[in-house]
């Protein structure tokens, strides 16, 4: 029976440490030695004696941050035998490092969720007056203004549209309701977005070129979200061409990706190419990760939002880039139809 109990004690997943009235260790199972980093000496080190005395006085469960590699956090509970039973002190030790780590991760997630909710609320509140400002700036741009005043309005429009892009990215990322899909003419979408981007391009000294053969090609889409995709890609390109450059937008019908699917319809494809410095090879796999950015002050949501929106539409976004030779983003839509 003693051997059987010893085997059970040796295999317990928690530590069991027994000390006698004089403080000598009479029993320490392997888990105890692992947690405390001791070899089972009969005389305990000073720090461990103090810890055990605190546990005895605490009359409950005591948490302790270990100085060993084996466990970061342990809990200790003491059971005291009476003098008639021998007066031994039995300490139960348990490794709670994983539990503490999960608790920290949960707390961090809760904080991030609270920040996300606050950011989304602020973005929603900002978007309403921002829309009014954009409307009035557009009316000013259409009025009879002097050349210098018209330039001021163009700068104002560019600033408002950049701010609107940031606000919409926060809303798209932190609150993603299903898109409202409707037949969308890709040619009209490209032309209207191109016009929307012109003030931004002028402020960045970037020449834009649009070539497309998608007039009359319809896809089921949320037009506003697709506009956000092009806006994010263009703003990224402008940031990486501070001295000016060229941004090319091309839209057309591409061939099916696989030869065995030749009977399927060609895919509608849009490519956005810039003449910037390109993306470093080590960053290409991370650019769609939320929060990743190489621009100081940027929240790193733009490309993550682009990928999310394309996935919501059943499409894809891919990137091809060579250092020093620019970057091309390719948008592919799953199917299309023509106007009757």
C-alpha cells in the first residue's frame, strides 16, 4: 500500500511538500522539485522558508511569482496537521503560469476591444460633419473662384478626403456589417473614383493615368466600399512618392486563371501601379496584416481593409513589387455581367 501511494504521489500533476515541526522536509514529490527548482534538500533556502511561513499564516491560497525557469507563477495552499496527527505541514503547489498568461491575454483583448469600440464611435461621430464639409467644399470648387482660391479649395478637398479615408478605415475594420450588394458598373466606378482622387494626386504632385475597358461590365458590389479600396491604395502610393511620380489605374477583362476553365467567363481585373520605391521583400507577406505599417503615424489599417472588402465581394487582392521599380496591386472580381 505504501508503494502504491508513493507511486500516486510521484505522478501527481501538482506539487506536494511536507515539512515537520522543526522545518525539515520529510517529503517532496518530483513536481515540487520542478516548480521550486530544488533538488529535494532537507534544509530549505531562506526565501522558500519565508514563502511557506506566509502560506501557513495566510490560511488560504497564496500566489507567488517564481524565480525559476520551470514556472513563472505558482499557487501554494497549506494544510496543518494537529499535534496528535504528527504536526506536519502539507503544502500543495500548482503551476498557474498558463492561467496567468491567458488572463493577461484576456485583459489585453478586453482593453483593445474597448479602444476599438471607442474608435468606431468617434469615427462614426466624425463622419457626419465631415460629409457636410466635403459637400460644401465641392460646392465651393464649382463656384466662380480666382485661381489662387480654387487651389485653396483643392487643398481643402484633398485634406478632407484623406481624413474621410482614415475614418472609413476605422469603421470598416472595427464594425463590418455585410455589404449592400447591387449591380455596379465597373467603368463608372473607376471614372468617378479617378475624379475623386484628382485633388489628392495634385497635392502629392502625382500624375494619374486611367485606362479601362470596363464600361457596361457589371458586378454585384457595394460601390462605396469599392471606392474605399481604390482610395486606400492611392493614398498608400502617394505616401511613398513624396517627390511626385505616376499612378496608373488599368481596368479590363482578364483570362481565367486555369486553362481547364476556359469556358468560364473572363474575370474583371483592375490594376493599380505606382512608380514608387517598391515594397521591401521582408515586408510583402505582412502588408495585409492589421496594424503593420512602415509609415510613422499611420494606423496600418488601409491594406487590411482593402483585403477584407475584396473578400466580402468574393474577390481577391494580390501584390507584385520590386524594390526600386514600383508596386502593382491587382484586384480580381469573381464574375461579371453586361448591361442589357
